[in-house]
């Protein structure tokens, strides 16, 4: 590097100065430029003579080293040239102009990067042809305002200990924290469910080669793509331009590997043996000391030319076998989870001419995971016979095709079409047996043969197309304008029902609930829950966007853009309850070269980001959801069989205080019995009464400002401040109590006979007065009517979430011996609304959580939110210990999560019916986050890579070893926040650890490429 600079700068004829974006030179630096899209990057350059005057008419040739295609360009009157929408990789650059010597160099283009070069031409009479070799000088990228992370996956795996999943890559980025444990499904459906920038885990968008693979049912993560299929992954945690949307957290944009002109083959193996894994401490939920976990996989990959320079292929096939077991005290089962389905992926690249690029990507993630459950006594005895089996069905086939055409030097067009299919089904082996829980002791324990509470069939399909045009022109500076349109058609088939028709939960009556249930303290009751939900629903997302990258001067770049989103959602019978249009989101920013030496930049941005309503909103549109309470005469804790007493009715008990009403068809009791708590009677809610008349989509505003500085050729430091604040929030709300107050205020009698507490749920913006159609006609009326519900009648606070962060980062570029980078983030996330999902109870019903169902559930909800972490330290790097031995490390330190105390609401019956879901414990208010905190979580991972000398024609063999949580630390990362049981008694496990950080584990493997 230094010798290269001296050779250039010390010459009497200043031969060549290279100004390259940091993204181009160093994997892992945040990048986004207007001259790129989801799968490509670009390069711009200016050719000037020794006096700094532009050289127009120079011929510029870019040739892909990997795929052989070329791009022919010429400089304009200002001496500039540009090549956009180029596949990532290395390119040979040659420049020639009359009267000047030819030049040559090599550049590297990454997705999300725009290389910016200045070439100083040397007159031909002064010197022979110059061929410049060496590494370009690392400088800063100015055509971007996005922050985050950009990594080459192969480089990352080759140098650092990293888990073989997208979550592990995302965790390297600043402002990212792990999601709640309840959002990580057994079957692996929901890859990448992490919390970014203070948002909930269900506010991110995931893309692979431009295909949106986000789970639009719950917005928790995306489809599980084979890890070795990735080539680069970007984590955009803020400041992204207008072409990126449908996320209020982060955008994770991945590009897969492609074939080249060289045939390449690889075999990769990984084994994580249980014998080298430690155990977490036992909890009240699980006997972790009995856990067994083992995983192995074998990856075969190949790539090369079908037609040299024109058509290429890359394919991957992964054989995998995983087995994990868990001794669940709560379920009374020892669960063995096994999966062995393979993954498959294919990428084709074709060049009809050098200026017309076609891509096709296909991958299939279809798999089944089987959980076999054995009887477990809660201590150390495991039965020998399987008592129940649950099958988890996940994944599906996906494909995307894309065309990129460089029609002129100043106009490029691209178009894409694709389909993504996914499954998230959970199917019990015996759907007719009920799920029974015994909570009479205060601790919930499953009894009987059923190990699955639900049969849940869930399949999604996304079909999309997108078209973009890029135009370059000069007007008061240089402009690059991108205009685009995209459309997604979404289909969801989701059917969920309780196994056995209903699940059952036994309680002991406490002193505080005796009057409610009409039984003396110490009596035993059992609650049934009948639940049948779902069907087929569809939705559509459209967006138009325009973004201008304006180089006002050679030191100042402005980003000016806007995006308009339109979200449409149908219900189970094809009506349209949600139609949210004209969601305008500005995207503006600046980059300024402070001293004019490309060593220090000041940048800032403002963006408004909208997130679509999840299709889950319409899945819950015709619920049969009923609870009943019975006197429990006996319960066999071995077989799960029980004997009921009389139904608790409004005639002889206080169940009416919980909102009891007539039972609908399908309940346990005959229809018309007045002892049911009805949350849904099975009839389709009409679209006209499902939403408020002035409903607005959920959005968030983000403001950021930052500075980056090169200390020298090797070290870069940076600082960035961010503030995010929620604007409108769309959530479902039960407005029954508000309608009853409306009726009382207007002298209308009998409304409580229709609106029994949970009859009409409306999607609205909490905290505001609304105009809404009633679900049924008001008493004395024959038709539904619009009524105006005031803020006082609704009695709901505005949804609020504010996130502020200061991010400090550094990087010491790898120089062939060692490299190091890291970040520290101070942040705060405060409000009464976590986001579209709810960590308080692990609810993944995006946009329809219980939080705003009733006013009492929002009491005392202001505080530090579940994804608040005051401090985050992340440091990672590698060191070439010997010629053939490289060691790496990754250290992460995160401050605690803060907890409150949740229990039964003491005065509002509709909230109390939800059980331990209010911020009260034993009737005493407990503000969110005010009671206790989890442990600091520290994780140190180490790795070693040994390159085995193989000799000629035997390929390259690398042996790998990774040790995760080397120190074997046992931080509690998830705690029981419920101070009350569902029956109102004190929960004996309040404040106890639910989950510890992942224990020490070892993974060994190899990479053999040839």
C-alpha cells in the first residue's frame, strides 16, 4: 500500500490517484449508492490531465475477470464516465485517449458499492504505457447515507467464528440485538428474527437476489436460505434510499454466488458434536442438564461456464442432519427434535451481449422437522415410549429472474419477476386428543398424552415484479436519477384449531378470585378454550419510488428521494377491510468531504419508513374463540382425564364480571348458555366495520448524523447519532366498552347485549377519536351505522416508541497479518409500544397483539421496552499466526434487559380475562421495566483455520475449528415477568430465569476447493 502511494505521488508526472469507496476495498463496511440495486454495484471515474483539466473522449473498457464480459464507455466533456448495475466481482480497467499513455488497473465492485476513481492521464511523449499494479488506496464512499454492515460471507467464514445462519451475520451489525426466545420456532421457520435499531423483531425486510423472502404472515424473519449459498450480505440499519422499504427496523439484502469462466468445485463439512457441548443450568421450565444437541452437514457446490464469456452456472446441494433434545418440566416431556431434509440452490447468469445481463435464481428450502415426545418426570426419568409426535413443516421453493440492460451510457433499465413460497405448519400426530395443563400448584405442567396444543396449517406465496430505470444527466452538477415501481401479490392459507377441539387448564381458586368464579377459596376449576381460526386471505403491496444522487460539487453529494407505498388487505371472504394508499416517505441526505482530501466526511439523513399490515390481521377475522369455566371434580395427572362439575353460569356465580355472555355454536356448552367468555363467535366480521374510516399505516421517522475519519491508510473511526420515533400505529382494538359508553351517552339501551366485551375488534390508530361502522345495527336500528367514538370513550393512550443511539465504530483494515473492527452503541428505547409483535407474552400476531385490546392492558405500560439495551460492545478480528494458520475472535458484551411485573388487572374485567397480561401484580401497579433486570451477556467466540499443504492439482484444503462461548458463561437472558398466575395467585416462579445464553459449543469442519 505505502509503496504504491509513493510510486504514484512521488512521480514528476502524477501518474494515477485512486479514490475508492471504503466498501470496495474492505469487506464489512456499510455501503449503499444510488448506482446500485439489490444485486449489483457500479463504478464512476473522471480522467484529467496533469493540470487537472478533464480529458473528454477517452475510451474506457471494464472487463469482468470472472465472467469475461466487457463494458465499453467513453468520457464526456467533463472527463467523466460511469458504469452501473454491474455484477459484483473484480474488473480489469483500461483507459486510452489520443495523446496520452494507456492506463490499466483492477477494481473490485461489491453489491451496494459505487467505486469512485480519479485518473490522472500522462502525456504519451513523457512516458511509455503505464500499467499500475497493487492495492488501491482506501478512501471514503460519498454516494450513500446508509449505515450498517456489508460482508463477504466466504471471507467472514474463512477468518472468524460465525454461526451458519443469517442471524449470526446480522448480529455483527451495530444496534442489532437478539430477539425474544419465544420468537425462535422449533421448526426453524423465521430465520433472522432479530431486533434492529430499537424496532421489534417483526419489522425487518429480507431480500435474496432482489426477491423479498420476508415472512409476511407475522413479519418475523424470512425464509431459511442455505448458508453457503450466500456470497454477500448487507445489513442496512438506517438511512436507506427510496428503493428499499416495507421495514421500520432494518433491511437485510443478500446476494448469492455465481459461476465464472473457471470451473470450481467445493466440498464443505461441519460437525457440532454433543460431546463437546456444555449444558446450561436447569430452570423451572427445563432440565437443561439432560439436553443433547448434535448437528452435521455436507455441502457440495460447483460452478463454471456453460458457454465461456456468455452463460454460467452455480449450484449447491446441502445434506444435513440435526438432532436436539429438551427435557421440558412444564410440558412433562422429553422432546427429541430431528431433521434431515436437504437444501438445494441454483444460479444462472447469461449475457446476450456485454450490455444485456439475464439472471435466474432458484432455491428450495422445503423440510420437515419431527418432534418425538417421551414422558418425563421432571427430574431425571424419561419414558421409553413415544407419547406424542409433532411435525413442523417449513420452507418451500422460490425463484427470481432478472434482466439488466445498459441501453446507452446514460440510461439503464432493469426488470425482475419472482415467486417465493414458504410454510410454517405445526401438525400434531393425534389431532383429536385435547391438550391439558395442570396449574393448581401455581406451576403450569402439561398432563396426559397430548403434546401439541394446536394444529396449525400455514402456507404463504409471494409473487412480485419490479422495473427500474436509471438516468444520468448534468444540471447544476451531476445527477443520477433512479425511478422504479414494484408490486407484490400475497397469498396466505392459514388454518389453526385447538387439538381435541379445546385445550384445558386447571386452577385453584384464590381469595381474590373466589367471588369471580362463585366458589370458595381452595376450590378447583378448569378452563376450556375453544379456538378455530383462519382460512385463505390475500393482499397486495405496491410502491413507486424516485431517488436522485446529486453531486453538487466534488465535495458535496445530496440524496433526494421519495417513496409512495400502497398496502391492500383482503379478508377471508375476499372483501377489502384495509386499503392504505398515499403513504409518502421522504428519503433525503447529504455527504460532505470536510477538508477536501477524502479523509473525513460528514453525513446525515432523514427517512420515513412504512411497514405493511401483516396478513395475520385478516387471518383473525372469523374467529371461534370461546372460554368457559367449570368446577373440577377430578383430574388424573397421568392420563389427563378429568371430570367436570356444573357449568359456571351468570345465574349462580360471578363469572359475569369477566364478561360472560351467551355461548355460540361450537362452544363446549350448548348455544345460548350464558356462561361463555366469547372473544369470537365464528362469524365473519364485515369489512366495512373492521377498520376506522381514517386509518393510517404504521410508520417511523428516522434522523441521523455521522462523521467518518481516516486516521491513516489502515485505521478508520466513525461516530453516528440516530433518533427514531414512531408516528402512526395501526393496531386492532376491542371497542365494545367504547360503544357501550357511546350508547350510554346517547341514551341507547341494550348495547351491552350485543357488544359483550370482545365482539367488535377494529384496526385503528390508538389514541385518537375515530369514525367507525358498527358491526351490528345499534338497538332500535335496522342497519349498521357510522358512529363517532371520542378519545374519552375509547380511553386509549397513543402508541409511542422513541429510540436514540450513539454509535462509535473503528476498523483496522486487514493487511495480510491482522485486522480488527468493532463498535460501541449507547442507546435507549422507551415508550408503551414495542412494535408489531409482543415480547411480553411471546405473541407473534403482528399488528393484532393483545396490547391495545382493552384500555387496562395499557395501564403502566410506559417504560424501557423489551429490546432496550443501554450498552452494546462488539469487537472482532483475525491474526495470521503462521503462514498456514489463521486465528480469529468475536467478542460481544450486551447490557441487561429490564423487567416489570405482569398480572391480573384489579378493576377492569375485560383485561383481567386475559390472565397475567396487565402491569399489576396482586392488584398493585407495576410500571414496565421497573422491577428487576437480566444479567449482562458476554460472549467470546474463537476460531482457527489451518491451510493444509496439498501440492499441485489437489485443490485447497482448509481445516476449521470454532469454539462458541469459550468462557462457558451462563448469563440469564430471559426471565419470567409474570408475578400472578392466570388464576390470580402469586406466581412462585416470578423473576426466575427462563433461558440462559447459549452454552459453550464446538464446531469442526473443512473446506476443500479445486
